[in-house]
């Protein structure tokens, strides 16, 4: 199982990348976060 800190780290990384790539298309993509 993944630790909470690891999950938060992964989420923050994806979140930052999301904002950097295309802030206009910022939407909850569960299919992407589910990977």
C-alpha cells in the first residue's frame, strides 16, 4: 500500500504539471489521477 505522504506527493506533482501545461483545462480527471 502507498503511504499518505507518497500519495500527496504524487498528487501535488500532477497538480503542478497540470497548472503548468494548461490552466484553462483544469478539471478533475479521475482517469488520470487513477493511474
